[in-house]
C-alpha cells in the first residue's frame, strides 16, 4: 500500500512526489506518456544538440524568492531574459507593447509621458472591462488591439475575444518605456541543460511507471493508495459527466536548418490572422551559454488546434466556468483525492504557480498528519 499514488508527473505531480518522499511517505507515480516532465519535457535535438521543449517554450519566471530558491536547488539557471518580437502586416515590432512598439506603429517619437497621454487619448471609456477584447482596448486602444492582439488571439483560442476572460491579456504588461523584457518578474532564466534534468532529480528516489494510463485501471490504482493525487484534466476524471470543458491544444512543426541563426530571437509571434502559425520558436536563443552549438539551428512553428487527447490551455468560456463549478463540487466529495496542476484545476497557471500549489498542498497535508 502506498501513501500516495500520483497520476501524472508534470510539475505538480513531481514536486508533490518529491516532497512527500522526503517526508518519509511511500509514493508511486504513474504517467501515461513515455517520459517524465509533463509538458515541460525537453530533449537535446539529435543532429544539432539544441535543447528543445517538446510541448512549446517554457520560460521560468517568478516573483517569489521562495520558489526561485526552490527551483534553483534542482538546476542552475542561465540569465536568459525573454524577448519576443511580432510580425504584423509585414513589419516587425517589439513586444510586449512598449514605447518602441507605439512609436513604430504610429510613426512617432513620443517620450514615455507623451506616450501615456497619447494612449489615453485613444482609449474609449470602458468602466469595467468584462472580457479579453474590452480589457485589451481599455489598456492599448482599438488600433493596437486590432493589429497585435485580435488576430493572434483568434488563432490561439479559436473563439471571439469577447468570449474570453479578461485576465488572459493581463499576462502581458503594457509599457510606455523601452523595456522590452517580456516578463516583469524579479527572477527569470532557463534551466541549464533544459527541464528534464530537474524532473530526473525530483523523481530520483520515486518509482515511476511510464506508459501507464490511469483510466485503464483506475480502481486498481486507487486501491493501491491511501490517497490519490490526480493531475490530469478534471472533466476526464469525472467521465465528462457534466460535459467537456474546452481545451486548446497545439501542433508543433519542427525543422532543422543549416543556418547559424534563423530569426535572431527566441520567439517571433505572427499577429496576422491569415498566417496559420501563431509563433516560431528558435530554442537556440534560450541557451546562450551553449557555445558548442555552431552547426545548424532548429525552429518550431506552433499551430494551435483542438485535440482532446492533448489539452494544453484551458479556454474558460462562460459555459466552461459554469461547468467547472459543477466539477469542483464533485471534487469536494472525493475525500481521498487531491486535484492539482493546470489540467486538474483548469487554470492557466505558470510553472512557478504550479510549484507553489504543490508545496502548499504537501505542507497542508503533512501538518494535518502531524496533528493526528
Ligand atoms: N497575445 C496576443 N498577441 C501576442 C501575444 C499574446 O494577442 O502577440 C494574447 C493571446 O490572447 C495570448 C495571450 O495574449 O493567448 C497570452 O499570451 P502569452 O504569451 O502569455 O501566451 P503563452 O506563452 O501562455 O502561450
């Protein structure tokens, strides 16, 4: 009998397993895929040696000193600062929207104060923005929204931006300075050697069964555990009894090129709706310390798509939120199950938030156990 059987070994499952193992508990991890790390899985691309994040780029960023120290105990980090450009209507602009973007787009030479006033003059009064479109327009005005946000968002989410939650857009700062670092967080970087070694360390002393689908023998796995930790999609756990939550997935097209540098930046977004990919990732740029990589580069084009078997992004339309509330109610009846992570909580979490949640859950549990 295990104290915990953990379903899935992305950050939530792996951190949870590591921490309970450290506390002397018996834990087993099962994982449907043939590798650990969930969507953070990375590998060295054969032929070029470039470290590729198989399920899209993961840039570590956090404002929590505690989480930064924690993750640094499993990996050294380089000092990569994420910079993103976007190609829109035949021109390349800086992101997130900053003074360089504004001045180039309007062909002006505004100072920060002038840009603030200028933006204000172009923003209509929207007293309480209710959705992504209203929120974006309330921050940058309709013109910038139409060019940089609308098309990209429709491609990414395959729905009207007026149906999406406003918070999706507040992931991106808007600045009237020339600061073009994508994230505002105090701590940022890429783990040297990629993400997979972090998971190898987290799971070093934990048995992991790969290629093992929980749903093929769910009663069996439950019978092995005093407590189940489930990190898969919440709707799947309850056999979609209240319906299917909307998830967005992504198809990745990878290409090796006989060039030293394809695009001069880690990520180039494509804002135009007519361009089928949302972005091109050139992972070589994430790891400047890899001076050994002179032969060729790798680029990955991202095509958002619907694929129920590979849920990446919770879409969170109003109907989803209502359905989620029902699943959450059902979840609260499952006393011997912990639900955690992006898929099980149906939240658009970043990695640091997932690690935080896993540590919080373990802390709570161990405290409860100690007081028994
Ligand atoms: N977004 C956009 N244009 C861009 C970049 C982002 O409209 O060039 C919007 C889009 O709706 C996207 C959201 O902002 O889904 C969040 O972007 P982020 O870069 O955080 O997405 P992620 O890296 O999680 O895919």
